[in-house]
């Protein structure tokens, strides 16, 4: 109803079911069992929906200062007592491929998920080996009040502005250590 194109994901995981999932028709409701996760197709095939996936949790408050506001955000608990809202959803005006900025210490810091990608949507659950002693289930949840989801629509922004905001936030965060407090 909100224009998202659902993708059937493997039970308990992030991987789409079958091959050529970006070109398949929208799955019917009966294809989703109580165990399948739900993905959202991104990029041109998904109606120009994109997901900024913030994997470096220290970047979340930085992104709040640089990225345009969007009411559609979600995240997981990652084995902690507090939810990290690390997925910000937008609608853009032109197609773009996936872009990644790596953390200087290794691994993905933030990912601009777009054409050729999908994102695991809220109400999905995943086995996380970092929870408890040996792992546990972590649920993907919307930020704020789930009862108000009917009113949520992703912000529409220009692709070039969103990419610039995404890059400036990342560069600002990772270059901060090279400046002394109170200096230029």
C-alpha cells in the first residue's frame, strides 16, 4: 500500500529466496509463511526506494546532523539493551548503484543500498550469534510507534543531494581525529 515492493527472504535470514529475485513479480501473500522474512526491493525496480544502512553505530548521531529527515527508519538491537536505528529509507529521483564507505579500521561503516539490492524489513527476525551466550533471535523493528506506520512515507530527495549528505557525514566523522579541538 505504501509503494514498497516486497521480496520473499529465507526463513530467519537476509537472503532472497531463489535466483533472479530482482526481476520476479511481487510475491503473493500465501508465499509468505510465518517463518519467511520480508525484504524490500530497492532502486529503480523498487520504485527508487533506497536504504542508508549505518553499520558503524557511532555514525548514527552524526548522520542525524547531515542526512535529510525521513520518518521511515528501522533497526535492530544487535544484542544490546537499546535499539539502534541504523536504516533510513528515502525515495530518490534517479537510479544509482550500491555505494559503500568502509570504516578505517576495517568493515563497512555505512552503505547506500539501491539498485540490485534489497533490505530486510521490519517484522523480520534474524539469528544473531552476538546475542547472549551462543546467539539469539533479533527482530527488525520500526522506530517510534508501530501503530502510526500507516502515516509514514519515506522522504523524497534528489539522489545527488542524498549522496552528498551521505559522503560529507562519513568524511566529517572519520576526519575528525585529525583536527585538534578548538583549531580550524
